[in-house]
């Protein structure tokens, strides 16, 4: 038991050191020597826990932080009284925790530009989990009569893609008020399409008829 605790503690120190250094220096500029020095241990110890070196440390840092945040996001929904409120809580927590992490790490735009694509490549497992959560929320809203009958898979993918516009793809420099305003605007647009309004007839949105494509008039004559 004591040995397991010591191993877990050493691993945690490596991840925390890596998190700080990757955030401040970027992935390329951070060396194993830097991480070992910050964690106050030998380079050989890093290789013992992460035999493949810096790449696996970075991947583990992303997983470590995402798992903690994902647990907090899921917890934010726990007290919501309806599916609509659970979705509101999820969106607010998802966007809020992302920007809290950016602020906590003091991530500069040039560093973010370097490490975010690499981090997103490590996020696939989490994003797959999130897709399932969003689809389940939409289905629960349909079942409860709160939401219109729409394809949960499509809606879930649209929500997830929209998160990028107000998190990783928005300018890093933004006030808390601006981020909150964008989040609430997104919720207004999202729920405006999802919520079934009182007295609404029919459970699904009507299909959009395709328009006839007219030949392009190039102005040339034969």
C-alpha cells in the first residue's frame, strides 16, 4: 500500500510539473530535464514511469486534467430539476471550466496555438464520452416531452462542434463577461431549436425541400 501511494505521488508530481511547463514554454521547448528538475527527481525516474518520454507525459497530463474537469462538469448537472436545466448546467460548466483552465495556466496565444492541436488529438476518448452524454441528454429531453423529436446523434454533434467556437477557436483574450455572454447566446440559440413550445403541433421539424438548381449564366453566347 505504501509503495503504491509513493508511486502515485511521484506520478502526480511529474504530471503537475509537466502541466506547468507545457503551459508556460510549449511542448517543443519543454525538455525531460526541465520536467525532472521541476518535479525534483532524476530523469531516470521519469523514464521509469513514462518509458516513451515527453510525448507520453504530455498525453497523461491532458488525460489527468480532463478527467478531473469532466467529473466536475458531470457534477454540475446533479441538482438540475429538468433535462433542460441539466443541459444548461452542462454547457455553462463545459465552457466555464475550459476558460478557467486557460486562465489558471496563463496560456499565451502563441503557446495555445502550438499545444491545443496536440491536446485535442489526445482528447478523442473524452470527446467520445461527451458525445454519448449529449446524445443521452437530448434523448431524455425528447422522452420527457421537453424537446422536439430530433435526431439525438446529429444534435449532439452540432452541440459539440459549437463548443469549439466558444472555447478553443475563440480568441484567448476575453473577459469573463464576454465569455458568459457568448455562452448564454449559444444556449438561447440551442434551446430555441430544441424546446417544444406550448401548443406546438407535431413532434418534429418539417423537412426542408431542396431548391431547384438553375444553370449558371456565364454571359457567353455560341
